[in-house]
C-alpha cells in the first residue's frame, strides 16, 4: 500500500475535469510543494466530487470519488487556507460523514 504520513484538505474548490498535471500544479500553488508521502484533497463547488492527489515518493497518484446523494462535509472557502486531517477524519470524509466531529476535535471532556 501507499504510505501516507500527512493528509491535507484545500478549502478552495477545484474543477473536477483537472487531470494529474493540473491537480499537481494546483497542489504546488495552494500548498507550496507536493511533499513525499502526503495526500492532498480537493472538492468541486458543490462538494459532491473529490479528487485526491498522493505523492508516494516516486510518482503521483490521482483518485476521484463522487457521492450519488448528498455532499462531502467540506469547510467553507477560505482563500489560501488548508486543513490537516488524520486518517480517521479522512475515512469519515470519504464516507460523507461530518469528519470535524471525529478524533480529538470531537472529544467530550469534563469541565
């Protein structure tokens, strides 16, 4: 399997017609560089389609996902902003679940 150390989500929408080269150029523009063993996530404006670009240290992988119903829980557009996710949050996002509530962000503590 491909090793992924960091997962980054871009808040600005991307045209889902983009291929590998366009998606890579977008990663460099938004994140500064495509770092090895990192995954970069983009959605379209309606947030019902997602593309994931992964740099595995040797090459680039591009995957796409589309929800037939509903939307991905994508943060609001903040120009130039990106969000780091953990593996558990990524799993929730891919399923169309509210990933912001998963992991340490959704912890319930005693006041």
